[in-house]
C-alpha cells in the first residue's frame, strides 16, 4: 500500500481551515474531528485560535485521510503513528 506525500509549494507554511478542507476533499467538520484524533494521540501541535494549520500538521492530516480511505478509520487511528516522522 502506498501513502503519497502532499505536494505543496515550498513557500507555504500555513493554510487556513477552509483551504485545508478543500485540499483534503472533506467537510471542515471532518477536518476538525481528524485534527482532534491526531492531537489526542500527541502527533500534532495545534493552537485552536489560529484558524488553520501549519504545513506539517496539514501533511499529517493528509496521511491520516489516505489511511482512512484505504483501511478505515479504526485502522487508520491504530497505524497513523507509524507513518508520521517523530
């Protein structure tokens, strides 16, 4: 199974929530749920008042979304830490 990396311009450091949802192809409420999972697993840093995501956080969400589509949400939650760099 192949997990593709998100291709973004190297100058992009921060992405607003609405653009992140669009790039991920999901509703903003699903982005928030996915973010909460990764945050609970201590895999991302997120400041709620920022209204968007850092490049690294968006890349983590991207990988998580691919795992969800390929393996289902439960398996994605179990396996995501193996795909993210410490």
